[in-house]
């Protein structure tokens, strides 16, 4: 039979009925998206704080290096 845990868990849920099959499938789908989402959040937050340490300021003296760091990191993630 199947050796992969997600396949086995969905197959076991299929025995109980349609609703449990849908719920188990959505749970497996959300598990597969969790780690990339956490990594993206950490990378955007770290780019903001690293950009803040750059010391960039606008004409009024307001620090906006964090926004610049986030913009650079976002463009880097989109281009790869």
C-alpha cells in the first residue's frame, strides 16, 4: 500500500465519510504551506530590521531604511 503519511491519513479519513475526507485533505494542504509561509514572514521581518540599521532617512529626518530593506528583499524574492 502507500508508505507516505499524508496519503495514509487521507485514506484513513475516507473510511468515515466524505466530510472527513475533505477536512483531512485541507489539513494536509495547510501543513504543506505552513513552513514556506513562516520562512517568508521571517525573511521579510529580518529584511525590515536589517534595512532599519542602514541609517537611510528622508528629507524630514524620518528613518525609512526598513521600508527600503523590505522592498529590496521583496524584489529579490520575486525575481528568483
